[in-house]
C-alpha cells in the first residue's frame, strides 16, 4: 500500500482493477437514496461517454518569458469579440493532453508542449475542466486575416484588465500559472510537473487518501478499505451531484454518523485514457484526492469497514510536506462561496431591476455564479436570498418616493403605472437566473434532513444548457426593456415562462405590495373607476392606467390558493357597482326618450361595448359576472316593456327587430319563454285563419289543402329562420303550433267512437279527429296514380311533393288513419295497375319507414309489392298451360298483407269466368301444396265487349258489374226486375244496389249502359219491381257525336270493401287502436315487471306516438281490461302501481 501511495504522489496510475475495488457504487448510492423515500437523480446504469453523458473541458494557460499570457478572441456569436484562454471541449478518442494541444493550435495557431496539470475544476459529477500549462514549440500566432469559426485572432497579453473578457473565471488560473512558472526549482511547496496518468476507466471514480495524525507520536496514518483487498477507499462519482456531495456521502458511509471534521486538500493524480472505437468506450476517469482529517486518530472511531495504516517515517514526512504545501497538490477549485461571487453578481441584479442593459455574457455569468454558490456554499442560498431582498426593497423605496411625490390623483395613478410596469416586467425576468437558488431553498424547507451540499446538487450539464438558453432569450428582453415598460400592451399577456410560485418573484411582488400598493390601492382604484366612467361618456384616456391597477390586484395577492381573491373583493366589485349605477340611469333615460325599438338597439350596442371593455380591464373569469350585471340593468329591469312589443313584431313580421329582441332576451333566464308563447299563438291563429279563409277550396280539393298547409309551414319556418336563427326552442314552438293547425277540426273532422264498450252497445259516442291524414293519403294517391294531375309533373316534382306530404305527416296525431287510407289507395293502384311510377311506389314505402312509421305496417306494404311480382311470374306459367292465355290475369295475394277481416262477398260469376276458377286452383295447388285460395271478387275487375246497333265498345268493369251485365247475354232486349237480378247474381242487397247505380247513373257517360223505370234519385229507392234493361242506343259521345267504337272505364274507384264494412271503417280504426294499446302495455309491463301509472302512461305514449295519441280514457279502459283478464294487477299497497303477471 505504501508503494501505491508513492505512485499516487508521483502522479502515476495504480495497477489495480478499480471497478472491483469500488466501495460505494452508483447502484448502492441509489439504493440508499430510495431507502430515504427520495427518487434517485441518476440511473444506476450511468456510463460516462464524451459528448453525450459527460463533458470534459481543457483550458491551457501558456505564459511566456515576459510573463505574458496567450489569449485568443472568440468568434462564436454568443460572445464574439471577447477574449479568453485557449479552451474547449474534449472530443471522443482524445486524451486530456491531446485535447489541450489541439485547442491551442486551432485557436491561436501555435504548437505547444503540455508540461503539467495545474488544477481540476468541476461543476457537478458530469462536468470537468482540466487546467494545463506548457511551452510553445512552434507555429505562428493567428491574425485577423486567418479568422475562422474557432477564433478571430490570438495575442500575448500582459495585463488582462485591458481586454474585454468573456468571463472572469480565468483570472485565478492565470495567476496560478504565472506563480507556477516563477517557482523555484524543486520547491517543496509546489508539485512537480505531472501529467494525467494514461489508464482507462469504464466509470468515473473518486479515490480518497484520508490522512490523520497521531497527536502523541506525530506519526501520519492513512485509511485503507478491507473490501476484496487492501486499497484506498474508492467511490463512484455521482453524475447528478457535486464532487463534494459525493465525497461527503462517501465519508458518512465509511465513518458513520460520527463523521470527523475533514477537508479535501487537493488532487494527487488524474487517471484517464480513452479507447474510443471499441464496443464499450472507456471515457471514465479516476481522481485521487487527498483528504485531511483535523482531529487526531485517538478521537476518531471506525465502524468496521476500514482500518488505519501507519506510514513509515519517510513516507509520513513526504505526505506531511504535501499537506503543508499549498500548491503541493493540484488545486480542486471549489472557491464558489457567496462572498466570492456576490460582488460580481450584484451589479447585474441592480441593472436588471433598473432595466439597464445587461450583456449576454453578464446574463449567462449570473446563471453560472448562482449555480456555483448554491452548489458549493452551504449557506449560499440563504445569503443570496437575504441580499436580493435588501436590494429589491431598496429599489422599491426609491420607486415609492417617485410615486408618492405626486399629490393629484391622476398624476399619482400615472406615476404608479410607470413604476409598476417597469417593476412587473422585471419580476418575470429576474427570477430566471435564480432557479437554482429556488430549488435549494425549497428542498431545504421541505426536508431538513438533506445535507446542504446534496440538496442543491443537480446535473451541471443541464444547468449549463439552461443558463445558455436563458441568456440567449433574455438578451433581447433585457436590451428592449426600456421600450417594454412604456408599451401600451398588457404585460401579463406576454410573460415569459416561469413558475408561478417562484420564490424570487414572490419576494419581489410581496415587497412591492407592502411598500407601495397597500398604502394607495384605494386611491388608485377610485381613479381607475373615474377613468372608466369617463370612457363610457366618450372621453379618451390611456387604458393601461386601469389595466395596471387590475394587474396589481391580481399579481400582488398573497393567497396562493386563490390568486384572484383580493381582486374580486375590491377591483371587480367596484367595477360592477360602477357599471350598474351608470347604466341604471342611462337605460331609463334612453327608454323614455326613444321608445322600445330604439332602446333595444342601444342595449345591444352597450352589451357588446361593455364586453369588449371588460376583456381589456377585467380578468377572464370576471367577464361572465360583468355580462350578468349589464343584462340585469339593461334588459332584466325592463323585461315587461320589451315583451309587450314581441307579439306586434311577430304579427308585422319585423324579423330584424325580432332577431335583436331574441338576442337580448336570450341573455335573461326565462326571457325567451314569453316569446315562444307569442310565436305559438301567432302560428295557430294565423294558420287557422288562413285555412278558414280558403275553406271553400280546400274542403273540396285535397291537393289545394296540402299545398295550403305546406305554404303555411314554409311561411312559419322562414319566420323562425330569419327572426330566431332556427333556434331549437323556436323550432319546437313552431312544430307544436303547426301540429295544432294540422290536427284542427274546425273545417272537417273524422268521427271515431270513443271506446270499444260504446261500439259493443251500439251507443254512438264519438270523438272528432282531424281529417288531415285522409286528405294526405288522397293527395299521395293523386301523385302516384296515373291521373291528369300526375302526368303534368316530372319525376323530380312528384318526389318533392311526396316528401312534402311526409313533412306534414310528421305533425299528424292520428297517423294510423293515414296508414289505413294509404294502404287502401295502394291496394287499388296495384290491383288496377294504375300506378304512374312503380319505382316511386317502392320509394314511398322506404320513406315511410325512414320517418318512423310502424315496422309491421311498412313491412306489409313491402310484401304487397312482392306479391305483385310473384303474381306476374305465376301468370306467365299459367298462360303457358292454357289455350286462353290472354283471357285472365290472376293476382295471388297474401291474406295477411292485403285482406281486411271477413270482407269476402258471395256472387254468382258468369260461366265464362266461373270455368277458370277450378283451373287456377288446380294450377296453384300443384305449385304450392297445403295452401288454400280465397277469392275476393269485389277486388277483381275485367274487360268485356258490348255490341249494339250503334257500334262495338270495350267496357272495363268490376266483377259485380260483369255479373249484372251478363244477365242479359241470353236476353238482350228484355226488361229484368231488381228481384230477378238479385237471384241471378246472388249479390247482397247493398252491393247490388251500388252496382246497379254505377251502371244506370255513371257520371261520365251521357248515354247510360242500362236504363230503368220508374225514375229515382237514390239507389236505396230501388224496389223489387224496378225494371232494368240494356240501352241499345248506348254510345260514347265525343264533341256531340256518337262514336262507333271506343273504350269506357266503368270501374271508377274500385270498391275494396262492402257497404257494411265501409260503415264500420271508423270502428275498425278504433278497434285497431285498442289492440295496439293493449299490445304496448303488455310489452312495457313484461320488460319493467313493476311500474307506476304515470311512468306507464309516459312510456305508452312514447311507443304509440308514431301511430296515434291514445286518450286517457282509452288507456284507463285497456288497463282495466288487462287487469280483469289477469295480464296484470294493481299493487296491494299502492293502487297506482301495476305488476305484470306472467
């Protein structure tokens, strides 16, 4: 071990595997940190890599025989023109000496031979600067003509004070180099010429030679670790802490809590040698540091991890000389105490406070100085804080004198704002260099157990980067500070990024608050309110005066949880009170002088004006309160007067004024509700009045009726759009009112029985409903059927009108009535092949599905089209098997989709038609075994040929008409009584009367097909003895002349139901409603199991609303029926609650 000590004293490396002998690795340090509940600052896998995770800098101090120092002029933009030592970062693959030689050559043009290491400087565990010296051996001094990116020029300089230095940190090492050059050869107080030892390390290590004396014998001892093998204690350097922090924690690890007083004396040796290019580069180093323990060995106890080794007398004396000589070891620069740095820091701080120009180098140097003081001086952060406070308070006292010198209120306000602007601007910049100070103070406050050196430590490489970045950004800010203070823009809108809880910023603002603002804030506030009042009256002033007072309230609040507390209680409250008082007087004057219509324009303009003013003078969170205040004074207090104008404006359709009224009243809670009622009343009254006015037309023509409704709807929709911007609330009011118009029964109505019970008893109790759905269905039929009306329209026009019908249908309450009539019309068109466009027919079905019509209804309509297509295929097959293939066209229809109860009518078919029935049935049975055909003759029709003396005519007739006419086939000239026709056709009396009347009184014929006697005016007046005969003079009359040939359609509107079922149509509608109501109730109760009466009725209406709206009476009757038939029951404890019974 003594041999190793000699090698260290001579600057040689130790031939040992440092990684295996390390006593306190980074992994072990992190484990100890985590055990204290603190997150480690660096990863345990940290490896130093030049240019990435560690920074090595070399600085060469070359002194010639004339005691002049070699200096170079910087070319870098951030410090161009400044002078500095030849220095720079080491590059991968370089040794310390090689880097020094390269830097001197690149920056000065001279070749040097490095002779010794002078000092080692550190800033954390990942930034090292090696100070070297040597002799010039060649080269030429760089001149300005040779300037490049490395430097502008180089020169020898005697007095460095004559130069503009990049930084003053080189002065101590220049003095050190000059003294070293002047030393006496072999002076024991100076170390010999020693260069870094060339030994590679994978990590960064700190080897300590801890020396202590025996007080009695005066003999020197050194500390040895017993781990693995005897060696000097070694620790891995923590990259996130300073060297002193790493050393102190290591000493605690070696000695325990009873740590002896000690100090690092200097560096004995540096071991470094890179092996760049290998798989695992070795950019690490090992510093051997001499540590002196001040107590004697007798008073120091060990904890079993190390032993004391007594040195031989010669080695003891040699080590004692190293300790005694100030420069016998390489200096480890740690002279960054508060006392060292504050004299250079304070002028920069004062310049920032006064907004004087600060150069980029001064700005950057301030960052570095704060960092060093906080890193190396245990009491440095507190000392900086105290000194900062003194200088800030002193500056504020001067500002206070300048402000309070003004006696007049406006002058006081202006002077305050000028001073506040300057100070507030700097409160955003001054804290930036002191970020390290704040982290130290916060860590000391939050955890007293953290050591001073460790608490302030952080990665120095990141600190350096932060300082550089901040210096660059602040360069422009500091230079422009004079113009910034007088700018009219709000400083709060252009703040640089900083922590809101910055200690330095809080110190500045608290000092300002206590020294100036607290004493005059009420005077300032009153002055600000007077300025706002003047602005409302049209006077001009500098708005920054008001903004400055508001900013003071916001930024000087000491409540960190609610920064706006003082602002709201004082400035905001005063602003709102002034606003309310001003407009309460002005609004009344305006209303009385100019009337409601002009007042609305005034109120709207002032609301916008105050909102813009509030955005300038108030915090964002106050805009809502300001708006409510203005709305209350300008609108809320005059609400009845404004609303009185609403109905007349709607009546006159003054959309611009209505839009303005809506915009104003919408700001008041519930203010729009009366407008909605006025709109509803207008639509109902105007709509019904319009319909009554055109009653003579629309009651006779469904086309005119629907077009009238659509015209009204568009008129009211345009009103809502233009006046109320299609606001959903007004659209709802429009829909509600238009629904009233559509379902009105003033002009025509549909009488429906009120209940199933009444129908069963034959009691005629009816409830009138709108006939609108029936007329809508008729209008659809006109569009979809081949009529003169539909032929005038294009396909696009038909589609548009059909969609208009669907639009109106949305407002119909009894949609089931529309469904019934629409299906009847569709059935007639499909059977008679009278559709104008089959594609439109199918499109209409899909549109009905899209608007929410019941699925079972729409599916039946779709099935009807499917049946027609299937029937076409069956006809093709049937005709191929019969000789009379053109005589018949069968339609096989699904009874579930087409039929309506037991509406089949018996009739004696003509023999010509009767013969086909067995043939068709046999054909169908072969195709579909197990299915039975039922013939609906009243839904059938055909074409027969009629010949007489006048000519030959084709007649389109119903099956019933055919049966009646074929009774004269064998006796064309005979008269046949009504009774005989009844026996021949076997038709029921109502159907026979209706059929005969269609043949004797067809409105489109001038010569009827049949004639009769005696004459009557109603088919009900036919008697058994009424005689009928064929009109042999029958002819088609055109232009007053009989035609010899032609075709006549006697079918008209195909009778799809018997006279009896027609009478029961309304009853069947009610019956279907009853069944649907029962079905919906069971569906709801099956899902809910238990439900109150109110909830059940709400869900029931929601389910049935797309078909009809069940009355309360109907719901009650069906509930009682379902209870009676054991589908559900009432709760024993609550009769208004129903329970489902499976």
